C-alpha cells in the first residue's frame, strides 16, 4: 500500500476518529500502566517487598484465600449447575435469579448483609448463641474463614455462569447415549459430563481466583479489623498512611498482584485454544425427573440457597437498618426509621455522593459504550491486527480495580499536563471508570458486531455510500439496542463500586460505594446498613431494566448470519 493511500485513509473521517480513539486509549490506559511499572521497579521498593514480613504475609494470605475461594466456588458452582440446569426442580428459575444476585450487589454491601446474618450480633449468631447457651458468639466473620466464605458467595455466580455456558455446548446425544448404556444420573455427571466440561472447570477456577484476588471490599471490611492483611488491603494501607516510600512500595505490591492475574489470563487463553472438541447444541437440554424426591429437594434447595445464602442476609441487613442501636434484638419496640432519616436527610455527604455517583456512572456508561461501539467495529474488521489494541483495552479490566486506581494516582498525583489537576477530583474517578469498564462494555458490543452480516456494509458501499453514511444509516440502527445494554451494564457496575473509589474518592469527591464503606469502617453499622438497603433497591430496579433491555436487544439484533 502506497504512502499516499495510507495518508488518505488516515485523513478520512473514519481514520481521524480511529486515530483519536487510539490517542485517548494511550493516554488513559497505557500511560497509567506504564507509570505503575516505572514506579514499581524501584530498587528500595523491591527490596522492601522481598524482605518485609508484612508483605510476605499478605502475599501468602492472598494466594491462600484466592485458591480456597476458587476451589469452593467452582465446586459449589458445579453442584448448582447440576441442580438447576439438569434436574426437573420446581422453582429453579427463582433459585437461579437469587443465585445471581451477588453479581449486581457491591462487595461492601454483601459484607454488611452477612454481618447482619452471621456477624457478632447477627440473626443466626444470636439464635445459635441462645440455643447452646454460649456467653460469646460461637464464630466470627472477622477471620480468614469469614473472608473465604464471603468471597465464595461473591464468586459463586461467576462459576455458575461459566459452567452453565459449558453445559449448554454439550450435545444432547452424548448424555442420551450414556443413559441408553445404563448410566445413572450420578455416573453420567462424574464420568461423562465432568470430563467434557474440564476446560470450563479450569476457566471457572481461573475467573473465581481472579475475582477473589482483586476483591477489596470484603477483604477490607473483614480483614482489617481482624489484622488479617492481604495484598489489596496492604496497598490501601500503604497509600493512605502517607509513609516514606509508601507509593513505591504500593506499586511494587500492585505489580506482584498483577503478575498472577496476567499469568492466569494467559493460561486461560492457552486452554481455550484447546477446548474446541465439543460443538454447540441447539436442542432443548435434558431434565432428569426426581420422582417422589421432587418437592423435598426443592424445599431443601430453597432453604439453603434461597433462604440461608441469599434472602436471609439481606433481610438481616434490613433489620439492622431498622434497629435503633447496633446489638439490640430486632423486636418491634426497637425498630424505627431513624437511620434512614439520618442517611437520606441529615448526612451532609449523601447528596454529594448521590450526585457524584449518578454523574460518574452515567458519564462512564455513555463514554464507554460509545468508545466500545467504535472499538468493536474496528476490532471485528481488523482480525489478528487488532490484538495489540484489544490488549490495551483489556488490561485495565483484567487487573484488580485497586491496582488500576493506584496507576492513576501515580500518573495524576503530579499532573502530566501542566495546568490540569485531576487528582482529588471526581474527574479522575470518571477517567478511571471509563478506562476500567471499557472492556466490560466491549463484550456485548463486540459480540453484536460479529453477528452483523458484512454484506450489509458492502451493499451500502456498492450504492455509493461512504463509511460514515453506512455506519449512520445502516449499522447504527442495528447496534443501538446493544449500545443501550452496554451502557446500562457499565452504569450498574460503576454506580456503587468500591475497589477504584477506595483510593480515588475522598472529601468533596464522595461516591455512594465509598460512603457505605466509610460508614461501616467508622463503626456506624446501622447507618451503613440503611444506605445499603437504599442502594440495593436502586440496583434491583436497574438490574430489572437492564435484563429487559437485554432481551429486547437480542430480539432486535437477531441470530448470527450463517
């Protein structure tokens, strides 16, 4: 291709738009990550990382907690998939919905809910203490096992969705052949289905390990009071302590935290390339009857999964929010609305936090969705040439949120642009949300672009339309529903997140997620629970809207071309 032709392509509106998009990504994604690596390879910081007992202990704790979570979440996810996707269990759709609730509930709110359930003054704790006559609570969530328990609840939906996707790919004929040969349900699951699902089991271990490794809210609220230090909480403490060399030490910790995440992602890619042995099925999945055990099994599933794991903690959080003081039994005379009144009407930070969260989540949703729309088109048409651009987009999302937040702190603590100050303002949070959630928005939009028949674009060009005209009049109307879905998904995740806000939010730059975290850390458990109830109600409505829009988008885009 001649230089003149390349120059014409770059100078075209589409070329200029792509060049501008790449420039923004280099500035928002590449520069912070480079600054993080640059600061982390400080000799003194690396020596501290190797020699400091606290750093070594945090590394061991993170590795142990993440591994245990991955094993437990994947094992429970496999059982949940078998229970809800293969057995003719009454009410399985409702159970499936309850199982997925932790996907939209922020980890700090999930922690507050479980503290009201199994915490020192929790509903179940009180009942157990009264039953056995113990002077003290028989357990505590402020421990390693408490962190593993809540991280497992948090990661269980990830394992369930991953294994369900694998199960849907299994041809129905494989299971029917095993049944004809006389295999019972247990033998079928262990000897036929499980080996075929091995790539998805490994993928589940990978994804749940990463989810646990990068989770800040659960590890901070349960680990810091128990002095059980992990890598995310140690990074947070090194930054907020403002100690000598703290930023370089936090960067070294972040680099250490990023290495297993990147290695596991690389391993996942390698495994995915070898997992194409089974073709997708289009048949209705098999459902195995339970006979006379149908209703007892449903009652047990609803009691454990629906009641104990999901509904119980959130009902307890509501009772905590309604109780006049922490520790009082939830009797009628102890219940009122004072904490809701305080949070909604008297807490000075609440109006600012609400305004900031709406502004940041809405702005990030719109910007990320529009950027992902353009990136999805470019990457779909680029093939292998788009891998470096894809990597630049994926890295901030693959890394734990607190690591990317630290990279932005290191970049903007002393602004790279003279006269422009972002550190300590909500605009740095907006930049962080866009950079972090761009890959998240790209997932549905990339899938939608792959479903669009290329012949539509070719037909428009044959009729003399330019690239921009084809995009505006042919492709954008098709993609509009998915753009809305991507924007809603980003808004839902950014509205009350904590991993990024923990380092970037602060006085006069509060967010709702950061405010919940701050109230709980300060010991205002009832007020934190009241604000959490409000946020869960908002997120529930948004989740229903997103689900409805997603179904509409799937119907609008239609099936993939042959």
